C-alpha cells in the first residue's frame, strides 16, 4: 500500500514540476495619464504616449472614453458614459485596444448598445469580438450584385429593386414613413435566410422600445437584433453605433450569411460627429461640419459588399436613412450620402399627406444595380411602370386646370388611378413575390378596368385570396423559379378572368 502511495505521489510531483516549469510570469504594463481638463463630455489628457486612434481609455471611476484627437501635447478623448464622475487630476489608463463589439449568433434577438452591453436585462456571453472599425473589402474580394433582396413593398420591388450587397438610401422629410419602409423590409425577410440588424442612432428610448416591440410581434426578432444609441447617450456612443452594427454584420458575413443593416439615421450620426469635432476644437467647414465628414460615412458604407465565393459568398446590404428639411435633397449631408450609395428611395411629403403610402416619388428614386438582381417574373410585369406612373402624375397636374380631356388622356388618367391605388400598402403587411407579380399582371391585363376607384384595393385583396386557393400551381412555380413562364401566365390569366367575372356578379363582395 505504501509503495502505491509513493508512486502516486511521484506522479503528482512530476506533474506539478512540469506545470511550474511551463508557467511564465508576464508583467502587465499599463500606460497611465492624467486628466488635464474635462467639460461637455470631452477630456484632455497628458502623459499617454503611443496612443491609438479610437483606443478605449479607462478612467479611475470606471468610466470609459475613446481617443479621437491625437497631438504632441496630449490626447483628446470623448466620454462614453456619465461625465460627472471624471474630474481634473484623475488618472486614466490606456487599454491598448480599439473599441470592439461582440459578434456571433448569440446576439440574435438581443438589444445591445454600441460597445456590446445588453439593454434587454438579459446576460450576454459572446465568444467572439470584432473591432468596430474595419477596412472595407477590396475590389477583387467583391462580386457583382446578382441576388434580389425582396422588401415586400411593391412600389420598391417593381421600380426600385434592391440586390443583396447593395447600398440603397432611404431619404425624405420627417414623418414620411422612412422607418416604416425599413421595418417592413426587415419583417419581409422572415422566410428568407437574411439576418437583419436595426441600428438606432440618436432616437428616443420610447421609439426604440416601440420598434423592438413591432419586430417582436411580427416574429422578426428571431432573425434580427437591435444596436441602439439613444438621444440621451453621449455623442461618442451615437458616433460609434453604426460602426458597431456594421462590425456585427461583418461577423455574420464572414460565415457566408446575407445581412441587412438599417442605419436610422445618418443625419443624427453626422450631427453627433460635428458635436464631438467642435468640442475637440477641430476646424469647422461647411455647415460647421468638419472636413472629413464625407469620409465619416464613406468608410462605413463601403464595408457593405457582396463577397466573392472564395471568401464565403456572404453579403451586407446597407439601407441608411437620411432626414431632409423641406424636401431639400441638395443639402450637405444628403448629397454626400447620395454620392456614396447605389441609389435612393425618395419619400415625398405631399404624396404622404395625400394618402399615397408608401409615399415613394418614383421620379426622384433610383436603383443603380438592383435591376440586374431583379426576379425575371418581376421584370416581365414591371417593365414600363415607372414611365406610366410619371406620365400619369404629370398629366394629373395639367388636368386640374381643365375639365375636357380626350379619350387617350382619360384612359391614361384612369390607368394611373388604378396603379396608384394598387401601389398603396399598409404598414407591416409586406407582399410575397407571387402577390406582387399577380397584382401587376392583373393590372397589365386590365382586370381592374371598370371597377370604381374606391373598390380597387378591396378588390385586389380579395383577388389575392382567390389566387392563393385557385391558382396554387402558378404560385408554386413563381416561388420556386422566380420566373413567370408562359404556362404559369396562362393559368394566372385564366384565374384572373374567372375572378373578375365572379366579382362583377357580386360573388366576392
């Protein structure tokens, strides 16, 4: 028994000696500085050599800041938390790392702030982190946009289509439905493989809570997450929010996933950056914005891309939101972002108040790459919609001043009325591809001609219910192939004619 004990002791002893010999003591070196001045959320620091741009700094009270102004005589940093606990003379420690954010599937369904702290009162344990600022993919790492991202909004999918990997701007005045379009697009990804990220910048906490609740009720939080910097957060947190959201998206993209990111909105982001820059005594330029405000958004939006097959084939689709004032799209920030993006969806106040919702102005809206990714079925039924709608709206203005119109003008106006009614859509009620194709196909084949204008929308809804029951073969074919074959078109036309006949006879009213 004693021999066995001695053997076991020898084994333990040898194991411990081996572990001790492998143990390496490494000194932990902290760079420390001193707070020279503090005010309005901005801190001047001395005694921090070898600092990094964007490095996180930790103050004695546990408050964090971010270094954004580097000079020979010190560091200018913006505070990311409550500034009341930071005083002149306090010590500050350099962390040696730039701001990062957790990434991975653990974030699905969560609400976090720009530095990864959960805002939904639940613990968060992420296995991976990524820096908020990353380089954009190179030209050779990208591939052309060739796959559609369906919004479920017929006015957009038919005339302003969006492809996965595209950057499509949503622009318009306040209260014109910009956020509604973004949320409807997220809700429409329920049956796709797209992960959605909603980034709230400078919004009221109550608005963010309402948006989160809307996504939850629609079941969208099963594949979505929210990155939020509220209006009460520091300018530094609002500045960091879109970069953090993009870093989270890049984490999914590297795994070969398709990601949709909503930046709501970049106007407030630019204002937050202007606030920080002025407090850091940077030279102001046009509208008091610093000279690098274009780079502010270009380095963010250029990270959206459709990656090559060799790099996983993932994509990031960016839909930034810009708020205009008085419909002025030629202002400084709107023109900057328009020049960076691949098109814009322009929402018009006049259309919104006239009851046309979504209030998309198809004349000023454009998608520069989406057509190449549009479903063939949609291409077949939407070819001349934009022209027809533009002609109608132009002619409608002229006919306001006169009562007599010829037969061709009357037909143009009647067709325009029908198309305008069909393009109206309720919030959080996106259409499927087949439903959009069916409605436009019915319009092409004059199914709604002769129906009173007030009955067009109810008739369209009843028609869709009828097709879901009586035209399943065509529906399944369009869903499977994305194309409307001649056979499916014949079946659809036959079903539509039968529906119209029965509808006029009062069977579906």
